[in-house]
C-alpha cells in the first residue's frame, strides 16, 4: 500500500504532506518522553512488518500493523509511522519519498482512529471484549488505509469503486491476520503489562 | 519487564522474518530489451509475483508517448520497436499505486546516437573483385540472418542482465540499518530532552 513516486499529482502530494505535518506536530507535542522507547519500538515493528509478505491472494501484500501501532501509541503513531515509512522508502525503495506525506497520513490516521475507538475497550474488565477490540483495531486500520489509498488514487483519475475493491480484496488476508495478531498481543499485554494499554495513551 | 517484552517482540519478529525470508516485498520492477526488431520486457514483484495485465508505456527522451502494451499472464510484454530519440523510458503501471520504470539507452536499443539504426557493420568489402560479387551478396544475407540468430540467442541473457541491473533486493543490512536509525533517533530525542532539562535547572 505504499504509493510510488510519480503516481500522484502535486496538489495531492502537498495536501498529504500538510496533513502529515500537522499530525507529526500534534504527535510530537503529546509524546511523553518517558515513553520514547515505546514509540521507537513500535516504529521498529512497523518498519520490519512490511518485510513479512503474505503470499495469499492476487497481489503482493505485506503486514502493516498500523492498528497495533495506533492502539499502543495514540497520537504518537504519526511520528512512529513517519519514521518507519521514511526508512522503508530509503532502504527498501517502498513508495516514493515525495509520496511520504500521503503514505504517512493514509497509515497513521486510521491508527489514531482505531486508538480512539478501541483503546478504551482493551482496558475494560471483559477479556472477550478486549480480544474483539484488538481484532477490530488490527483489521479496521488496514481496511481504512486501503480505502484512503484508493481515495488518493481516485483523485488522480483511477476509478474509485474498482480500485478500492481491488485494494480491499488484496488486503483481506492481511486484515484477518493483523486482527488476530493484534488481539493476541492485546491479550498478552493485559496479563503481562496492563500499563502499556494504560489510560491516556501517550 | 518492559525490556523483556521488547526483547520477546523483537525475537518473535526476527523469527517471523527468517521464516518468511526476505523475499516478500512490494516494490515493482520492470525491465526491457530489444530482440529482433521488437521491444520485449517483463514486469514483476520481487519474490516472484508477475505483474499481470498491466499497462506498459514507452516514452522517448523528450517525454513523447511512443507506444503502449499490456503484460500477459507471465508478466511479459512485447511490441514493435518504436522509432524515436533515445534513451527510451519504459513505464509499468501496476495499479494500486505501483509504478516502475526502466531506461533503455541508445546502445541497448541498437541505435546510433542520432536515433538511426547503426550501419550494419559497414559495407562488406565494397571493393570486392567482380568474381566474388555473388559471395559478397550471400555474405550480407549471412550477416543479417546471423544478426537475427544472435539476437534470438542472446535475448534471455539480455533479459537476465536487465533484471540484475534493475533489481536490488532487500538485504539484511538494510533491515539492520533501519533498526539502527530508529535507535539513533530515539537516542537523539532523549539527548535533546536531557539538554532541555539541564537548561531548565541551570
């Protein structure tokens, strides 16, 4: 889901960069420096996750894990995902450097949304509800990211319905896998280190 | 405790990576070569996925569209070699924001710098004695068919070379480099924080 160099138009690149800059500013301002290692750890997880390729379905898809990043970081998902994507672009040639703004926004804003929706549920009493919330965060983040990428491509003239259908279908296995991974990690953290799911996020 | 969890997470990721190999990726590649008056090539994703049914466009040095083709089920395309000013740029649109290009120099196109086909190995001894005229004609025919035969035989080698030139896979070094950068950024942020604290105290 990395958009490559030369696909998007200049206004779209500019808009994405502006939105990402705003997200980064809020993320950095809200970031509690005592939780710096956590942000760095999640950036590393996001950076490496893209190498895990899932050979199911018609297209070339890989793990994103932005739902997990969002759930554990809240607003700080913006800087974490930005750093991860920048390094992927430079070292792996995934996605264009000029498209970094659009790519960061399309990955980090669903992460933040999932944090708002699901993070309170993961802290609740009910284990089943927490598991469901973990699954929801993992899969919904990928779904919304796919739709945002489709939207960006639609603005450059591709047909939206066909495009989003293709992207969502290609990422369907990823949604399921990430839902399960995120639910398992939430369950583990509830037992081992509930503070990581703690109120207030970062 | 946090250290232990981080370590576990990183180890789990490392194990996943090893099991998945570093093959998985998301970058699109395209290469092209000239064989027997046709422009051939292939589009693929690292890890073996073929870019099927994708649009391929060829542009000349001034950016003028020279021709278009579609890749088949093997990810391959072929079109009559268009005329234009070299170098050509072959652009593959793999959909969903994937795009790759490959540049074909005048040399690779078998053209002299002016864009004209290179004179076929000069005139075969123009001043041949009249007695050998018949031999000269057959020599010209021989050169032509030999040229075609060589093109045919060398096609796969050219394809492989083009693929090697365009394909720089992801190495473990890249992954380690990225993780190192993240660690470094974390250190930098911590350093800035401590400096600010010192300033406040002093």
